[in-house]
C-alpha cells in the first residue's frame, strides 16, 4: 500500500458537505492520482485515500442523489 505525506496538504471542504456544521467532508488537493478524504471535525483523525478515477466515479454516482 502506498503512503502519502499529507503534512502540508491543502484541505478544503467538499461542495457535497452539509453547510450546517453536520456532515463535513474535506478533500486535499494536488495529490497526484489520489484524493485524500477526512472528517473536517476530526482533522487529526484517519484519512481515506481514494484513487482519482474511483473518486470521479463516486461523484458521478452520488452527485444526482445529493441534489434531491
């Protein structure tokens, strides 16, 4: 399994996050071929690193559901 140095990662709240302080997901930019994901309320907690192609497919699948 590949390890990523995310110590200087620039995290941003996902546009799919709840704006009311609820479900807050952050993603890190500029990690070639991968998308690190974490809970913004637990910034020192675990990070899931998803392949870029899998992340794109995930967004394509859940995007229409989020707009309901």
